[in-house]
C-alpha cells in the first residue's frame, strides 16, 4: 500500500488523472463541435453565441444540458459527448472517493502500528530489509521520497507493507511511521551523509520515549563506521545506534558460516575490491585472537596459477567488484582446485540469479573433489538478525574468546564448563549475557573518565591503572549480579538447572578467585576494542 505526500503521486494515480483529463478534453471538444452543428437547427436556439455553447458543453458533465432535453436527432459527435462527459465526471468522483478512503485507511493502519520495522531508504536494500521483517511475521513501514505503488511488495505481501512518501528527516513523517512504537529503525538510503542526518532526526524524535527502539545505520565507509561507533560508545545516547559497513558485515557473516572454529586449517582468499579487502581484515582480526588460528593467504586473480596448494586447504573464498566477474573467477578457482576436497565460496554482491544458472538450483556445483557454493552478500547483510548483531556483538564475541582463553589456563574444559564452548555452539542465553555485558562497556568507561576513539594504526599500550581496574571489575560484577537476579537466579551452589550460583553476593563478600574473573574480564576490554579498530584514551591527559 502506498501513502502519497504532497505532489508525489503513484503511477496508478497519475494514470487515472491523465485519463480523466484526456476524457474531459475530448468530451468538451466534441461537445463544442456538436452544439455548433446542433443549435442552428433548433428554433429556440437560432440566436446562439459562443458563450451559450461553452455553457451547454459544461452542463454535459452534469447530465443537465438544456438543449438536449428535446427529443430531436443529435449529431454523432454530440451524441458521443453527452455520454463521455458524465462518464468522466463519474470517474473523477470515484477517484476522489478512493483517495479519501486510502488516506483514511492508511491513517488508521498507521495508528495501529506496533512492534514494526521502520525502513528509511530506496531500492534493493530497503526492500530486502522489508522482506526480512515479513519473514518474521512483522509489519513494515518504508519511508522513501520516491516510494510509489509501482514498487513490488517484498514477497508479494502488500498488506503487510505500508509505504510513506516523504523525507525521513521530517519529524512529522517519522511520527506518521510511529517510530516511537517500532521494534527497530533501519536506515539504508545509500548516502552516508543523508543516513547520518536521518539518524539524528530519529534520535530527536525518540528522546522522550521511555524504551526507544534501536537504530541500524548503513555506512559505506569502514572508517566512518568505526568513527561513529566510537562516538556511540562515548555518547551514552538513550537510542542505541549501530553503524555497519556492508562489506565488513558480509565478511564476518561469511567467516562465521564457512570457517571451522575448533581446528586450524588453511584458507585462501582470491579476488579484488572492497569485499576482498574486508575479508582480509576479518581474517587478520580473527586469527589475532583465535585459540586455533587459521593459516591463510590472499591472492590477486593473476597469482592463482602459481599458487602452491597446501595439503590441508579447506576453503577458498572468491570476491570481485561485480557479480559476472566473481562468477567467472569462482569457476577459475574451482578448476584450479579440482583435485582438493575444498569448498569454493563465491561472494555475489546482490543477486544469485547468474550464479544459480551456473551452479544449478542448489546452488552447488562440483568439479572432481571441489565444489562451488554461493554466498549472497545482500541477503545476509540486510537480514534483521545480521543488522541486530552489530559492534556490540563484536565486543561480546571478543570478550567470550578472552574468557575461554582464561578458562583454559585455569584447566576448565567444554565438558566441565559449557560456558567455554566456542561462540557458534554457545547457548543463546549465554550469548545474550555476553552481549548485555558488551552494552555496558561504554557506560563503564565513561564513568571512569575514559573515552573510545578510532585506532591510529599503531600498537596501543593502554592498560587500566589499579584503581580503574578495581572500579570497573566491581561495576561489572554488580551489573552481572543484577542481571542474573532479574532472570530469577539466586545464591547457592552452582546449578544451572536450578538457577543458583555461589557468586550472587555483593562485591565485598565475593571470594578472591571470583573477583579475579571480573578483573580479568575488564582488563581485556582494551584488547577487545583494538580487535574492531578502536582504542581507549584517558580524557584530559
């Protein structure tokens, strides 16, 4: 459904208005010609004038033209005009009634919106986010300056999508979309500056909302995304804003989906362009903190033929600036590695249509022992689950990996302590606990007089001082204790099924060994932030 603001008209509305205008002109012209021929033949109208012709022609549109009340033969053109004119009037009335109905219906729908997804933007990214919302059985509002009813509803679910034509920076438009009752706001206009302006308007519109929805903001530049993420951690805004670089997000999702976490194997990245660079950055970051780092190589397409294939090669990832080029390169890699039991993952930018033609419906294709897999970047990046997993997920994962390393040093295993499982295998409640811990990082650092800034590229030597470390560890323990208590946990021997834990006591009563866990957790925060391109500075020093 489409709601149209001002003079922004849908294709259907324009067509109807053009039809009404054309019919009106044709009826008027035929009416004038007809009356010019007809009036001189009638004794009562022999003294007719052009004003009379105009007046009688206008009366045709109201079924009340006086000269036609007599039962006399009419010229053919006038006979056509006397039917076409009132039909045009009826069409105009019908269009007006329908417009009023649509306006009222959309207003009622907008007032009833709740826990919906608001998407600000045009084109494929906005429609993909809307489709993701529909897959969760959630209503969706698309705000777009060019939104028209000629755009197909994602997945054919027209009834679940409300389109609002207007500027997302306009407070009135945001109110109409009921962002105060939304589940999330996603901003994907394709313009970094415009996206930032819209996010500022959203924060202003939500400043008085008790529990504002999070805002997910696309940034086409990884440097801008990191800089804005640092600002978000420092600001303490009530509206949680996540900034994501599509290429960087795709790299993380691809690595999660296709690289093993519990064994060390060889990986080769083949390609060029922004997506290839993002994959290189992601592997560098992962391997710097992994328990079982992968051995990997990055190749330009021209280097493929001379590549010495390692015996333990498990994965090849192919990326290029355009879909046709990446499919061609993927087939080259597949032929080059045909003797290896290896997956060749091809990262297509927006559409798998070409890939499925090459690889088949699965879409998987094999040459000897190697097989080709397609990874649709847009479908993965613009899914709601991916959008919700932003920088706080990166921090949470890094914190969990540090916890696992420390647990292994204490002799704890996956079997004795399920909380040390690799992140992909970690139970959802423990993942959520790690993410909540990540949400508190900015607040804790601000309270200690510390700030987060983008990394300057040098190796940071920052470490918390003794008093800072004690304060942050205490705050982390009290945050964890409040979270566990709210979830129904109580003090007692460790029993996850019964929700009892011996550390659910105030900080002064916490045993030294348990205190050390909190100290270790906060001491690793600088390392966690460095892993995503951020560093900590002391304010005023």
